[in-house]
C-alpha cells in the first residue's frame, strides 16, 4: 500500500474487512459502501485514526442494515419482529439471515485468546441493528437478544 494516502489506505482496509463479512458478494459490499456517504466517511476516518478495520466495518454494516429496516413499511417491520421473536429459522427474511451471518462472524472474531476485534462488538452491532425496529433501549436489548438467538439457531441448523 506504498504510495497511497491515509484515506485511500483506510478505504482499501475497509473494503478488505467487508470482504471477510460478505465474501464473494461485491454487489452487497458496494451497496454497503454507497448506502450512506456519511457512515462510510465516518468508518474511513475511524480506520485512518487507528480503529481496527474489522470493527469499523462491523459498525458500517450495522448502520446499513438499520437503514434498510427503517426504510421498510411499519407492517413489514412488525411482521419481521413476529418471525424473529418466534425464532422460526425456516421463514426468516433475507435481511435477518444476513444480520445473523454477520453477528456470528463478529462473535467468532471477538473470542479466543487473541480476539481480532474488541469484545462486545457483536452486542454493539446487534444494538445498532435493533434500533431500526425500536428506539427505546429496553426494547432494543430484547430485539438484539432475539436476533442473536436466531443467529444461533441458524448456526445450529448449518444455514448461517
């Protein structure tokens, strides 16, 4: 990365980190990057300032998913919540499966003797995503718990 400026180097690191969470899906990676100019700029600046790229990209992903949820009609969000609270792994919407996949990857990266990302990142990620359903902290915590339970069920069934 010799010859690249600090911002360009941070962008390259952000793209690489997104490739870990969303392997082989360049369209989704690009959608995350172009989904919010401010969130992407914040992530790039964080990386340039020394924040781990995996952690910064996790927050960017959470903001992207939250935005997708917030843009859904209320009745669709309510239907998604009913599916999530029932932990019905068979009929989870694609966005929830995507969230589950990312949260499992984060959990893997933050465990072990030498975690790659800061412990607690999975909880932070799920809290940001849950904010798309409800702004109240107590409700967000419950939804984040349901999302993690769905992720666990998907992992157990081999679908995550």
